[in-house]
């Protein structure tokens, strides 16, 4: 059967609303009955090729294996660290999943990560019988010692990333910042100056506020351009 979209892409849809009919692939927050695909939540309809999915307007983070997350150390145990990843469950980072042949020895745990430290990690394992298990064995993973921490709704992360990474690529290019997006809604920003970081953070919050609106990419690009002009004028006046 041919693929037919019933709702328009970027349209706000309600639970139970028909999104499409035919041979579309199911994405997140969508379900099929017969040949029809329905929305499972209030959100924005997105179409990527022949895959149909809905980006929720509200919602918390539910861990999935392979997700990149940013979390904060909240406790030190006998064999690892408890990490707040903004999920219904605290995550465990075992000492064995830190760099090195065997990980830190038990008595040395606090010399590697202290309570309050921010870490970038990957969800190594998770099911409903146990809390998420993290690893920091991988490129770019581990303690975050600098940069700005931005927390937004995890439901808005797909919009922040954009189709095929279009939105986040634009933000990195226009703000000249390094941006790492955690699937749990925690975003890390590193810029060449405090001003560039400020503009990037403002743009990220703008995505969160206006994720359901059309023309968002162009408006964000314009906002960044205006901020750049203001910065240049301020620099000229203080020179």
C-alpha cells in the first residue's frame, strides 16, 4: 500500500490522532492499528524518509542502551558512583567502567570522581529489573571540567538535534561553539568566549520554547546574527 500522510509534518498532534496510512516505518511515540499509524502523545509530527515519529511537547527522560547522557555524581559507593541522569532511576557508574585496565581501586574512588562532578557517559545496560549502568570508556567520555551546563526537556532533544543533525550543526557553526547533547536533556557548551557561550545557550533555550513552531531555524539564525552585531558594536565602543 502506498504511503499517505494524513497529518502535516511539524503539526501539533494529539494522542490517538491519525498520522499516516500505509507502509511507513514506526518511530518513537507512534503506534499502528491495521494500516493506520496513530500518535501516542501530544507532540510534533516528524517525518524522516518513510519513518514517522512524534516529538513530545512534554516528557521526562527514559534511559535507553547506547544513549549519551550527562549526569552529576551524587554518591560514592564501595565499587562505583551513583549518578543523577534526570531519569526516574539513579544510574550506577562502576569503577570497572572507567579508563584503565581495572579501574580505580576502592579506596581511590573519590580521587577519580567526587560528589558534584559532572560526567559524560553512555548507557551500557538497562532493563526494568535494575537501574541504568553507565560507562565512561569511550572517546569524549568522562569528567566534564569546564563549559556551560544547559538543562532542557528531554522531549525537546530531537528538535535540538534536528533532522539528520541539521539544527545542532547550524548552532555549532553559527556560534563557533562545541556543543555536546545528552539524550537526557543535559547539553554541554564550550565556546571561545563567554559571549559565544551565552549566545549558544540562548539559542538552545529558544529551541526548547519554540520547538513546535515553523521557521524556527531561520529565527535562531537571525537571533545569533543580531547578537554578533551587538557584540561587535560593544567591542568597538570599548576599544
